[in-house]
């Protein structure tokens, strides 16, 4: 009986993210036939197709999405194991294992790490990217010392939270768009727009309570931020962008604030209670706060 393999799961995850077997092969350094072979083996293990094949690429089936979700968990745990093994010789006082969701990795977390490393050049700061619920679980289980997360309503036991910022949600539009040049736009002004989102499921996108009733017109689904912004720049639609990602957006994108009190994403610092008094954790937390303040000032300046 064919079994799931680490290599196969890695290929399935990459193919779901890119929507192309050829791009997956290029990104992973494999031949396209090798990628197709791994996909076939994983479909044999699953007992059903994992991808719908189309002329312009591939798209995960319902079974494929299940496998991708578990692949994320398995591969994340393996990455953590590799990191822990490589850090065995590093003392706890010199190491801070941190995690963050993807858009926090754009500017907030890298700049905070750079500031800490400037003061503590020998500190080891292993970094893990992931979804906030998984990061919170990793903190609760002691696999991460600190994580930047979307603040949960009910954090898991064993996790302490410190509010970091209420990150404003912005709308990215092409420079030629009717809203370009405006400081803000109301939900009513956005309601009839064509959207580019990370999922067709409204509840799993940033099109939250601020968007009001009804179903937004999701014209394109793209998980990768480069793909979303590329579609925006080409005039194919608009997308929601967290404010903390604004400093790294290209000049081909115009930003508009969403004029609604719910158009924010509360962001918090989660840490394990055993690290409450750790000097490196305190230094990194202070650096995160300083960086968050700088990013907030940048957003205000860009939206003038």
C-alpha cells in the first residue's frame, strides 16, 4: 500500500500554493516529471485525486485541501524538530524561538529581529512562519518562546498575551482605480468591487465584519501575496492588505484605508509564562513595540 511521504507532502503543498506543476518543479529544483510522479503517488495514498487539472494550471480538490492542511502541520513540526536539533548547543539564555503570521514577516518581525541582533549579536533567534492558531499551540506546548499572532478571543491555556497594535486593514488598488488617491473608503463604496482573496470562503479571508451583509464578488483566489498584488497592479481587482505590510508594497499599488471601526486586526505578542522574565524576550518585545510604532507612522504618512 502506498504511504504518504515527507517529499510527497512537500510537493503537494507547493503545487497547491503555485497552482502549477511546472512552477513547483522550478521552485523545488525538480523535473516536472518528478513532481508529477510524486503527485501521482500521493493521490494513490489518498485513494482519490488531489488536484483538478486545467489548461492553465491545477487546483486542489476537496481531498487535496485536506492533505494540504495536514501537510502544513506535519512539515511545520519537522521544521521545528530540525531547528531544535540544530540549537541543542545553544543555551536558553542566548536563544529565543519566535513565530509569526505571514504578513507580520513582511516588515514588523524582520526589523525587530535586526534591532535586537544589533544589540545582542550572538543571540540566536530561530523563526517560524505559520497561521496564528498553530503558533499559539506551539507556544502553549513550549515549542516556541514567543509569537506574533492575530489576537484570539480565547487563548489556549499556558499562553500569555500582550496587545501589540490594532493593525488597520487597507485596500490595495491599482493607481488608475477610481479610489486611488483617496485616504479612506466606506464599505458601501467597496461593496460592488471585484475582489482578489486568499480563499473563496468569505470567513477565511480578511473580508470580515466591516464588509457588511451580502457576498463580495471574489473574482480571483490567490494565496500568495505576490500573486494578489500582481493581479491588483494589472487591474484585475482589489484586495485587503494589513497595514503592517504597507512598507514593502510596490509603487504600482495605491492604498486606501477602510472607513469602518471593525476594519482592524488586533495583533498580540504571545509567550509562554516560563519566559515572562527572560531578558531576551523582554528586549525583543520592546523592539516589536518600537517597530510597530514606526510602521503606524509610515501608514499615516502614506495615506496622506
